[in-house]
C-alpha cells in the first residue's frame, strides 16, 4: 500500500543519519574527514533535534530523539500525532489518519538491520558500499542558493547497484553537526532530511522510547522483510 512504501523510504533512510559530529576546521581529504566523523560518532550517547522530511509530494515535520545504540523516536507534528519508534526489538510506525500501526520485529540473529543504521555500523556500511568525495571542497559553502548558512558537503556514490540509494549528500554545519541529508534512489526519487535545534548528550532515559501500541489501530506485522528469527 502507498503509505507503507512512503514510510519505508523515509523512515528507513533517516536511521542512517541521526548525528555525525566532526570539526571542519582542518583541511583534510574527504576520506580523512569521514574517518574523523566515524571516530567521533561513538561519543554520542543521546541526541534530539527538530526534523523536517521533504519528498516530492509531501512534507513531514516533528522532533527526533536517539539514544545509543539502537533507540529512535520521532514524534510528528505534521502529520499530527503520527510517530515512528525503534525500541531495539521492533520498528513501529503509527499512522492515525488510517488507524494503522506498521510493526517490523527486528531479526535476533543480526546486529545489522534497522537498529544498526543508528550506530557506527551505519558509517561502516557507507564506507564499504559508497565512494566518498566533497561536493565542492573542504571549505564551507552555502547550504542552498541564497542561504547565509554555511556548510561542508560530502557526497556518497554507489559502488554497486545493489544499494537502496545510488547517491547521498550530507551537509555539515560549521559546528560540525549534520544539517541536511539528501538521498536519491535509482529511480530518481529525492528524500531530504533537515535537522535543526540539535542537542546532544542530554541524558534521555530509556523509558522515553516505550510507547504503548494504540488499541484502536489495525496492526500490520513484519511489513518490511518478513518474520525472521
């Protein structure tokens, strides 16, 4: 169904890129820059930010929360009362407009899958499967045409056609935080994530990532990759 595909694309993609701190003051190669990001990634214990997701036919807004190593929550304000939750055992997406709860139980035999996208495994995945380069160079450039906000941009390009996004572009703020992520699929579909008001290591409790399933919502189980052990 249409809303399953939309949330699979947008929800799965953001789990790659919750927060990547790095200093942009040194002139280094794109691979060195990325290695520095990977080395610092493990220092983040938790993270929260305002989030905007832009696709061709929709804009979604809300607040994202992350706790190392595998807890993620998005509370949407647009669409209202919608949420996405990864609690280490399952991915849940509540769509109140359709009274639907999409739930995917994560395989016990694998440390990869969805929860690993919110960890250093996601960075290893990029390193192993994508070629890395600067969009322009190590110098900060405008986030977009006419913007006064300056960022450093890295681009990631397929090594092989098996990956979900053939091109990925990440914009780092001058403070070293991910400001924007853009993914392009093989069919040319663009998905853009904008992160603002970022706060790190605030001591988010694990209890915040526990949400009772809405009793009135119809549940679709294992909508991503089937029922696996």
